[in-house]
C-alpha cells in the first residue's frame, strides 16, 4: 500500500516568489515551450530520516532511485537486504551490494520494508513508494478549474501545475553531482510537435532555483503569457529531471489545450424576440474577464431590463438596468438575459466594451463609454422586439350540436383568452409549446356566423356569471358559421341480387353515426327474430368527415321484391324523439315496433316516432330497391369472319366487380376463354363485355356461354364466317410530266409561267414535294397531296430582270426561256417634196434596207 505524501499547501516565501518571477522573465524571453522549476513546498516536508544526504531509519525511498547511502548508524549494522513487510511488497527481497551506494529497482513494489543484515536480523525499516507526477492547466492566476482539452484564446494567461509525490523526499546522491535535487521539467510541444526550448540550470544563468526549498508537492507555474503563441493544439507534459531526482524517470500524461485567435464580440441567440420574452445574448472574450455592456436606445418609461443568467448579478447592474458588468466564464463565454416585459416593439442595440476601468460596480453612461474606447474595443448587436402573433385554426362551417375544436397558436405568451361573439368563452388557457386546443359545445347556439377572437396574456376583470367583453385589442380573429344538421342518402344500385351487397352511402352533419332499417316486401314476419331472412334489419354506420358508406350483405333466401331502406339521424339536440337515444343507439324496441307488421305498417310506426313527432327535428331518408334472384343474360351476337374480333356483351344484376367467364361450349373448336368484369353505368342494370380473338379459328357455328361462377349462366349461338382475303393497297408513288413554259421569250420584268403535271400512280394517298430550280438554284418547293390514281397540275411563276437565257428544271424535266430587250423601230422620214427628181427611189431603197436589218437580227437570235 502506497504511503500518501504531505499535500498541505502554504504560501511560498518572498524569496521563493522572487525566484519564480525571475523564472517567468526567463521563460517569456526564451519563447517558453518548456520549463524546469524547483518543487516549491505548499507545506514544508520534515523527513528527519533523510537528512544530510543519507538514508536513516524510517526513510521514504522511491522505486528507481540511484546513488543512495545509509547513515552511519545503519552502516555500522552492515545492512545487506530489504525484505517486504506489508502491502504489495510483502516477502519481496531487494539485495544491497553496497550500503554506501545502492539503488531501488525500478519495478520494486510499494510498501514497508525491513532492513536486515547478513544474519537476517532486522536492523531498521524504510518505505518504498512508486514515484508519480501529475499535471494540470488552469486559467491563471487564481483559478482552479482545469482547462485540459479546452479551447483558449491567444493572450490568455495560463497556470501550469505539477504535483510530484516525491517532492521534498529526495537527498543528494552519493556521487556529489552538480545541481540541486527534486526539480522537474515542463515539456511543451507546439502544434507542429516541436519543442523549441527546455529551460534548465544552464539556461537560467544567475537564477539559482536551488535556493528555493526543493520540497514541494504542488508547484504552480504562474502567468504564462500566450500572446505570441501560434494557433493550434499544444501538448504539455511534466517530467522529472533525472540529474536532480536521483535518476528517477517519471512523466505525467500529455495534456492538451488548443490556442485560437483572440475573440471579442457580442451576438444574439435570436435576432428577433417577442415582446415580454427575454433577449439572450452571448458575450465572447478572454476567459474570466470583465466587460462592460449597455442597452440603447431606450425610453425611460418603457426600458428593457438586464437580468441574471449566471454571469450577471444585481450588484453588477446599474443605470436602471441599462448597463452591466459581465464576466466571462472559463471558456471565455457569458450568456446574458435581457427582459423585454413592457418594452416597445422596435430594434434595440446592445453594446459590449472592453478595457474600461471600474469593474464591477462603477457604471458610466453609454455615450461616455463610446468616448473612452476605440472602435476595435467595442462591438454591438441589434435585436428586434416584435409583437406577439397568434393564429386561430377552426373549421369554416360546423353543425349545431357538434363540439368544435378551436386551436390557437401564439409566438409568445403563457395563456390565451378566447372570446366568441363578445363572450369570454375560455379564460387563461395555458399555452404549451405555443399551442392550445379547446372544445366548444355548440349544442345551445343558434344558426349564424360567430366571431372568434383571441388575446394573449390578457387579464379581464372578475365578474359573476357570463363575462361580456368589448374593449380589447385581439391578437387574432376568425369566424365560423353554424348550420342545422343535415342528412342525404343514396344507393348506387336500385337492384340487388341475392347473395350480393346492398350499398348505402351519403352525408350527415352534426353526428358521428347514422342509423338504418331495412324492411322486406312482406314486412316483419310473425313470431320471428330480427334479421334480413325475417324481413327486417337495423344497424348503424359511422360518419367520417361528414360522409358514410356501408355494404350490407343481402344473404341468399331473402324475400325477393321491393325492399325499403330508412336512414335516420337525430336533430340538432343530438337525440331522437323516441326516448332520447343518440345517433347509433336506436333499436326497434325504442321505436315500439314488433313482429307481425307489414312493410307499410312498419314504415308508418317508424316515421310516427321520429320525423312526424310534432316539434321534432329528427331526419329521415327513405329509399326503395329490388332484391332479385341472381341472373346473367347474353346479348345476341352478329356473325363475324375468322380473324375479326368477336365482341360478347350482356346484362346482369350481380354486384360491381363480379367476374363473368366467357367461353365456347359447342363448335368446331374451343375459342379462347375471356373474363369480363361487371360494371353498373346506371343504377338500374349491370353490364359486362369481352372480346374474343378469332384469328386462326375454324369457321362454323359456336355456342358462347357466360357463367358468374355461382351457377348463373346464359348461352348464345354465333356463326364464324370464312376469313376474307386481305387486299394490300399499293403505296403512294408519284410521276411528274408535261413541263410547259409560257411565254418562251419575255422582256425584262415580265412574268413567265411554268407548269408541270403530278400523278399518284399508287393506291394510297400520299404527299410529294415538287422542286423548281433555275440555272441550278432552288427557287421554290410545293407539297402536293393526292389520293390514289389522282392527278394535279402545279403552276409556278417567275420574273427576271436580266437579259439572258434561263435553264429550268422541275423534278428532272428541263426547258428554258429567254429574257431580251425590246426591238427599236427606225425613225420614219418625211416624204420628199413633189417635183424633186429621185425622191421616190430613195424612199423605196430605205424601206428595203430596214426590212433586211430586221430579218438578219432575228436570225442571229
């Protein structure tokens, strides 16, 4: 069992404090990443068994110590071994070869040992302990909350604590090594894992740490400056100094802290708060540091008030709640609560200042705080105080007699009051997570529209009886219209086959159930119980979202003929006029009817007890339907040729969804079997149909059967004719012919008409695209759609201004036309004056020359 060392704390002497201060200077100058400090006693150790550098009776030794020497008293008795006496060391033996220079093995068990001589005689005792050193890191000085594993802003002063259990127990080794005994090292590794400096006796110069008593079990390295530390994770470990700790090699576990850039600022957890709720603000800065906070702008009559969230108390609030001193916690964070009870709905600015003097009880106005700080030493955040918003969720229409659910949602507040038509219907209903629901009984209300109003956290005067309120400002409004109860009922089918379902459906308002009574054509048979086979049945159907629907099995063996269905609900009071039964509770006994009554008598008694009661408001809908034996009937089928579809259809009174099997039972071969599903396009008859593929079938007479699976069948005969050959028409094919250009020669700017004939020589209709090109260039296209063997003439028109011969092509057909200037006629000369000889001859020669010129020009063209 290990012996606990002395852990009492005491103040270090002034000389020791001076030495620590000088050590801090050396640490900061050397950009401390490691340090060696003496073990300063928090309470002085008085181990008289280890004095003068020797080991005496009752001394405490540590596993791993070297260079030990017994005092003269024990040396004279010639010690040769240590024998475990108690604890984990019991019966362990440690041999001592040289009592003037011996060591304790590193693995020696802790406990009390006897010192024995060679004869086995006990000549003394000692205690062996396991050397240990623990470490811790605090924000310093003056704090004891560990920050190991935490984030620390750069510039935060630190305290590193070492706790060796061997402090004050070690003596100078026998070889008289230089230095002092019982010192430790602080190993600090930067984010890159580099140990830049380890402070030892050689580095501290004239600062002789040995002058400080080396008997400490708790050593605090105070005010370590982290201003210039790089950001990142640092690892710190406490180690024994082997040279001064008699070769003890002991290390603490690595301790980590993360240095982050210095943070200063204020932020709002919510940038918008409801009036009456608190603002929550978060201050970030150096750990355990005082900051000054102000709120602005404010109105004296309706201020916001600073409150306590653990970092502000009443002694640190001033100026009527508009300023406070805030101290951050160990993580450099403080949360502040500001009450907005009675505050105006607007935006407030909260300022945070650092570096101001006078904390924590001196308060200065906001403007003065601004004047005394630089912009970088203050921060602010805006928080908007808004009015409470509320909503009402209520149906637009409800039936008198219903319980109407009114749901209120509010963005703030604790309670709501609900006013309906100026009556305080619900008072101080608690909001849970911003919501509350109430049930409004409308049984005594009248038909009409009602105004619903909600106020949050309102206090109305206490009065007796019904509270009528008219002077208030609602936070939300809604309206609801109350109507009389209603009932509709219908049957999708007016005919029902025995064994099938009879369906009742409809709408009902103001009730959760409707009642129905089915009465057979012969009434309720004498001396029989209630049941369809006895001609009467009663039941109820639940109503969901104001609708109901029920399928009632009309079992085999029922009376066929006209049945009556009565559907009933109570009126606005929720009770039938019989004996006060509610919806879904009606019985034949309540209606006073018994067996032996006819259909008409039963209907009369039921109506007399419900809808015909004077002043009553019960509701009733009567329906009639036919119950028939099940049947399936096929329609006649006209003859079809093999390969054509064979369409089979018929009528039935079977319920929707019934499957009818269509098959051939007589014929040259079996036709494919088809399944048909019964549908009811009208309430009076069901139909079914199927199509049989006759491809590859043998011509002849076939008998077709329809079977509903319950033994109800019908047959019809149809003839399959021989297959009609299929003539495949030729596809559309086009030819183009008869290219005609008129006129063949034109003057510039005149129109030329181009025609071509298109013919579809195929059987099917088709479209052909005709393309006109002139001198190899596409001028126009034309789509021509023609039926088989049809022909159409397509006409194009073009105009050219340049004299030339133009080549025309239309779908491979070619021709050309000419554009030429007009021929100029020669001028007509005046005839010679009569009497001048030779004039007639000259005129004749000129005429001949003109004719010759025209002929030659045409030939050249």
